C-alpha cells in the first residue's frame, strides 16, 4: 500500500523537507512501514489507522522517551509524531541494521540490566499503552501480584473467554493461580521494562550498537522482560551471561519464566487464536 498524498503533504510541511522516495520495509502486522528518503536524510516511518489504534504512536513515543531518559541503552530518536485525517504516523531515526556478534549480545544484555536498575515507587506506568494491537492497562499498584493479576492476566483471560478461546475451567485454574501468586516470587523494586522484548524488537546497527524498538513500557518485575526473550528465540547465551554479570537475577528465575510468559501468551491467544491456548494451559499447570 502506498503512502497517502495526505500523509506525504503533512510530512513535507512539518519537516520542511521534500520526500524523494518511499520504499516499503518490514514493520509488523499492525502498521505500514517505509523508509523515507528526504532532503534531510533517511527516516523510518510507521503509519496506521487513528480510528483503530487511537494514541498508539503517542504511547510509543512516551515509551521510547522513558527508556532514553535512563541513559543506559539506545532507542531510535523520534523525529515527528502526527495525525492527519484518519491516519496516524510516527517518524523515527533510520538505523542501518548490521549483523549481531557476541560482543553485541553482551552489550544488549549488560545495557538491559542497567535499564532495569531504574525503578519507581509503584508497579505500572503513568499512562496506558499497547501490547501489540491490544490496549494495555498500566494502572499503578503497590503490589506486583495485584498489578500482574488485575492489569495483565485478568483482562486477557476475560477477552480470551469472550472470544471462546479459553473456557470456564481455565478461569477457575487462573483463580487458583491468583491465590498462590504472591508466594511464587521474591519482591524487588519495580523495574522499568521494555514490555515486549522478543527478538524482533531490538536492532543491532552496523557498528554493533544495540537499540530497543517498539516498547510497551511499564514498571514491573524485571524477570518479565527476560521471560519474553525466551518465547521465540533471538537471544543467545552471551546475552543472558552478560545480563547476570551486570545485575544477577534472583535464584529460581528460570522456573518463573513460564509464570511471566502467561501474559504474552494470552495476548497471542487473543490476537492469533487457540493455537497458543495449549501453551497457556501448559504454563499454568507448572504453578497449580
């Protein structure tokens, strides 16, 4: 799909630059994504429906800003976020992707650990945002268990049941988990999380510098980010080793991966259907 004339005109007016070329690039299932060649240089742009995904790119801009303020790990610079008609767009710094090597994985692990040292008084975030194309509630709580239950698991379980992807029996089993949840982990201060840290949400540039992209930030248990890295691959041993050298994870973290991954798996059930429901049930069985 081509970039609309309305978006082109809006960009040229606000950037005070001429667009010379627009080339489609990979950008996920939700957005149209392009490389913009302009008289000011190259940029990355994402475009979607303002009606379908209100505030999505403003939330992303806020998440990138929160990570950037930590001065620990790079994120793309936001060039422009704007709306025109029913289209919303986000223009970011263009990052020329390179090839990840051991040293890049080590940097990624170490810098993520440093980011996780940034804490807040409560679990949650100052505003709601998106996890994929689903709204994510970040209402703040003093308890991790309460936050994880009320703002993460319960909304996704309800949605999945409404979609008939999960059953009343699954609700009962999650209720059993909720009773046990406060005793399944050791409390740590709420850490700033990327929130959607799978292998497609980081880049390594041609100089070997890691960048985090497409955040779904909140303050939560740092094991949540680590758990997500194990779902679909893309992270090697050097990453985990460097992370643990910089900020060691608490004993038993490997056993808790299935706990934290209940949330992204439920998101996948609601986005992609019942093929993920089996994995949700398997993870749940590890704790009840």
